[in-house]
């Protein structure tokens, strides 16, 4: 018997890749491709070559280096929005709604897991909306102050998504090695675990 439908499994792995891609672009933006670090590096190296630039010029160069990577972040954000709509439709399938049925009969642990999934879907939904708002802030005629607030919310929610990814992977590994052996492979081949 199949536990997870093919479309749900495909959605799961594409969603995982998109979320990890989004987290990866943020990680790069805040570390190796940080405009602050790279603008200082560019200024320093150009000074060594007897070329002087202003700090504003160095910032422009540094942000242009990471611009293609940030385009990937935006494309992955569009993909996330589409995947969330897909997940809503999957909720109406047996596989997609299985985790949310018989809530009262679940153990406390399983109730917390279920609430965690609801929380992360809500968080990702707000992230997708805020990301789209940031991308289209001019078309939406959002003021500078509101756009800044949306950006802060969007960046803060990143921490919740990062926490969920760590908890999810840890929880799945623990479940696989304890009482739910086969949970990972069932999300690959779809069959019920023993």
C-alpha cells in the first residue's frame, strides 16, 4: 500500500530543494557575498594597485558581484509561492491530509509535530507574500517605511525557517533510528513503513 502519493513526494523533494536554495542564497549574502566585507576588500586591493575608489563605488561593485545570486533568490521565491499553492491543493488528497487527521487521538509528540507543520506552512506563506511584496513594492506603491518593515519581517522569518529545517531533519533522523524505521525511504518510494 502507498503511504505517500507520487505527486506529494515530488512536491516534498522540490520544496526541500527550493527552501534549501533560498536559505543558501541568504547564507551567501550574509557571509561570502556580504557587500560590507567585499566592498572593504575591493577598496583595499584596488588601493594596493594605486586605484582609489570611494566607499560608495566599492559598495556598488560589491553589490553587483552578488546580484546574479540574488536573482536566483527571487526566482526561488517565485517557486516557493507556486509550491505553497500546490501544497494547498495536495491538502485535499489522502497523502496531503494524513498528518492532520485524528488530531485528538495523537500523542503529545505527534500533536506538536502537526502544529509545527501548520506553523511552518504559515511562516512560509507569510515569507512568500512578503518576498513578493518586496519584489513588486514599486508596482504596489508601497512606501519606503512599509517596504522596510516588510523586509525586516521577511528577514526575521528566515530564522524560523532555518530553525524548522534543523528540527525537521533532526526529527526525521531520530524517528528513522527509533520507532519509525523507513520514514525516509517511504518519502522516496511511497510505500507504507512496517
